[in-house]
C-alpha cells in the first residue's frame, strides 16, 4: 500500500517536501519499528528517537525563515505526523502541542516573542506545549477557573491544568487563563500567557494512561506564579479564546493525522497477517468475513486521508477551516478506533497478545476520540458551521 499511497498523495507536495516525508517514513521503518514495542510496554520516554527528530528538523516544520529553516505546507506537515504515528503515535504527540504554540506565536506574537522563542523551537532546543484543560472542566474551556490577575509589571497566576502532554519536557507553556474573570460574555476575559518554568509553577507526577505511553501527561499547578507583562501573547488582553481556537485548527489536523497513521498501521498489519495466516487450506483473506473486513478498513482509511488532506489544503489557502478540521478529526479518530478493533479481529487470539502491535493500536486510538476537543463537542462545532455557511461546498 505504501508505494501506491506515496504516488497518489505526494503529488500536491514539492520535491523537497516529498523528500521530507520519505525521510520520516524511512526513520519510522528503520529506527522506530524495531524498538517501539519494548519502549511502549516499558513506558519509557524515547530520548534517542526524539533527538533524531530534532536533528531531522521535525520540530521546526511549521516555523518559517528567518526563525527556522523554512515551514512546509500543511499537507506535508500532516503527512509527516501520519508517518510518525504509523510508527508510534506517541512520537507524533511529542510534536503536536509544540506545533500549535509555534503557530500561535507566528499568528499573534510580538516580534520580540517570535525572536525570543521561535529559533530555539525550530531546532527543538526549546520544547513547547499548550495548557487548556482543567480538572472537572473538560472541553468547556469558557468555564475555566485559572486566573491571571494583573499586577504591577505582570500577572499573578493561580489555578490548575490537567492532561498536559509533554509538560515535564516543555520549557514554554501557552497557558489559557482568565485575565478578567468578571467579563461577559466570559470568553472576552480570556488571554494566553507564555509561561516558562518560574517559581509558583509546579508539575505533578505523570498521569497513568491506557495508551499514549512514553510521552508524559501531567497536571500543572500555579500558586501565586508571577510572570512579566511581556508574557501576554500579542499586545491585547481578552482575545486568547479566539487565538486558541485558531491554534486548535492546527491541533485538530494534527490529531486527525495521528489517527490516520494509527489506522494505517493497523490496516497494514492486518492485511499482511491475512495473507500470511492460513485456515481451512487457504489464506484467511479469502474467507469472505475477513475479506469484507479488510475492504471496510481500507475504505475508512482512504476516506480519513481524503478528509485530512482536504482540510490541510484549505488551511494553507488561508480560509477558515474549523469545520473541515473538525470533520477530519471526527471521522479519522472514529475510523482509527474501528480499524484498530478490526485488526484485532483479523489477528484472532494473537491480536490480544502483547507480542503483536495491534493491541497497542487499539489502546492508542481512543485518545484521538477524546483529545483536542471530544468528538461530541466537535459535532456541535460542525453543526453550527453548517448552519452558518448554509451547508457544505461540494
């Protein structure tokens, strides 16, 4: 499938971007796949793999000159994320929040903020992530309780965030908080602060998870944490909610790419196993039940990739794509869960064994359903946009 997929989907990329995707694909096949099972089961942070990703320029793919080596198109970026997730979803997750923060800085940051952070982010020397979710808050971001009270020369932050990926290894946090808790409507009192590791900011132990191993997810606590006025993203308070919603277009495209990568890995393993495994004197794919399952898996995977690339192209065109990114994330994540389960079924008893990778895909897939805005929330976003736009353009 790889050869056909490469020829079909790399047509929209420049020759340089095609080479980038191929380099990541080779990295996954030669360096990730041989070690991923051991690292994942031991829940070990992949230091060496992350260092290689830095050397390859993966953390700077969204950062243009003069801050980085040049940003790639969004179709190229999502294909890189897909390739990484095909090898190990956690590796794609390691670059997810980092990319959103880089986009926030590029779109809304001051020149001083861009100069301070982006060059080091492009090299991977400085890792960044975003902090939105709060204990008990979930996807209801406007109900957040984390506040940043303006004081002389800065902001005093109090509150907590949870399920923050890469928190321990990120030295810059894009923190969504309320600088005016009394503002009505509430989203007009929300701002983004760029918070480094300063006194009053502490990180909890790593939260235990079903999947998404290796990369940490933590709770962040802020107790009278003082940051300078220059920590405000941009120059205006009260626009953080709109800023983060634009950043989440990138985040949802990245999650859709991760889901597509997991689905692709599950399908590839199932297709190969169905050709190798025989029962009743023939390869099991020739049994109608298994053959039909493979057909359904391939169709869902192809549809997920089509939605993903269409949304990525719309993002690059500068058009609003919250609906398209939401559709891609919604469909790809649900497809990943279904394809992963079918891959377990194709493998039979071996699909339940930790000696095969399909059980890992089945554990990783649910994260994309509940992460970056639950699919239930996304359906509401999509419905509102359908009404606002009067349908969809076909």
